[in-house]
């Protein structure tokens, strides 16, 4: 297996999060634009809530359903990388993709050092990848 670079991993993560946040951002803009005297209107509250829910749905679909079943999210696909099990070389499934994202909490709790592990790790793994026994490889 040829492991993905840290920069490709970061780029894929940024693409995923930017795309998923667009509906929420649009909802927030509508909420601010329709506010009067510093108070959100009913339309603004609805736009903000609906935009947020759509963003959440996109995140769930892209990161866990699509990413878990194919190994590629929109961002990973754009950068030619995929997430697979270290021993199987196969996508890890939606449930395990969700658990892996939860495991990234460990990467953050250790002063964000876990996110930097791929810079020096021979398999390019974060701490979460080590916990979950996953790797990100070139597709």
C-alpha cells in the first residue's frame, strides 16, 4: 500500500468540511439578513435550522455512509486517497467510520499532536487510525 501524504489528508478533510458547511452558512446569512432590531425573524430561525440540519445530513452521508462504504469522501476522492482497514485493505463501514471520527477526540486531547502523527509515522497514521487500525492510502 502507498500511504497518503499528510497534506492530502488535510486537504480532503478541509474539502469535506467546507462542502458540508455551505448550507449552514447560507442559513446563517439568511438569519442575519432577515433580523430586525437584533432579533431573528421566524424566517431567519427556520433558515438557520434547516441549513444546519442539511449540513449535518451532508456530514453524516459523506463522512460515515459514503466514506465508510467506499473509503472515499468527496474530499478524499478529489485528492485520490481513501480510508481502509490496515490489515484488510477494505473500507471500514459506516459504523466504524463514525467511531473513528469519535476516536479523533484523542488526537485533539493530546494537544492536537495526534493530528500531526502522520508527518512522522511510517504508515502516516493519526492516533485515531492506530486505535481503529486504519490507514489512508493513495486510491
